[in-house]
C-alpha cells in the first residue's frame, strides 16, 4: 500500500490546517487505496478565536492540535523521512503560512520550518511527488522557489501570486476545482479555499490533486 504523508499545521483555518481541506485530502487518499501518514511540527503557535476571529493571546502546540484531525494517529515530522513515504500532501489554512513558515508575515522573504524544509528537499531529491493545497504552495515556493522554479497555483489572487513569483517559483492561474501539475518537479497544486465558495468545490479540486499526486508516484 502506498504511503502518502499529510503535513498538518494545527486545527482551524485561521491558525492551523483548514479542516475541510485536511479531511478532503485524507478521504481522497483513503479512497485511492493508499495509507495517510499524518505528521506535524512540534512547535507552539498563537491561537485565534474562530468565533471572534481575533488572537486570544494563548499559545498551543501544532502537533497536539493537529492530532485532533488525525484522531491521535500522528507523528512528529522530525521523525519522518522521505524513505518512509511515496508522496506527501500539504493541506492549506493559515497555519501553512504561519506555522510551517512565516509567509503570512514576510511574503517572498519567508523562511520555512527547518523540519518541513528538510522533508520537502528529501522528497525532491528522491523524485517523489508533492501536493500543495490552498496557501500551502506559498510555503513550498519559500522553500524551493530559488532551487527549482516550480510552477504552482493559489488560484488567482494577484498579491499572493506576485509574492510567490518573487521567490523564483512561477504562479499559474487555476480554477477552483482544477489543479496545476509541474511534471518536471512532480508538484501538484490546487486553489481550494483560496477561491472556493462551497465545500464541494474544495473536495473536487483536492480529489483531483491527490489522484494526480498518486499517478506521479
């Protein structure tokens, strides 16, 4: 059974993984007959109240919060190597731009969590596919833009696309239920909630993205 890594960044759109996107990815992986290997960095983050939509001043742990989505079946990303996986997928949510990297604050000058960057580079070196969803392509651009000049999408947001292009990556516009494939680098991306107005649109795009990632294995 093929093993697909799923890198989570917390639990909740404003400060972690977007839950609809994460669940859609996990479901698509399972429906394709593959095994999802959930992981997250063991770091703390600033909590956002998802009712009031403002920071609370509280801090929580990314790995602990991500375990909510993974139903406890999750690993510290520092323990995972590319040799353990056949492919890896990154759901979006602001956690991808705040907890896996600091693109939300620094844009094209962002730095990436060292363990996330390490795993991405291991996957590239092993020529194993990577799927990035919603804002997660910006994190990938920060990690690999200069090295690979990958073609990726976050949909059609001009400001975000401009910052992505500054990293050396190449942004390509894409409809919400479709995906962009960089065959040379084995990278697949889909806009999800960067564009979606309905959960069904998210699910359609992510299912296609995951299927394409698996095809590239």
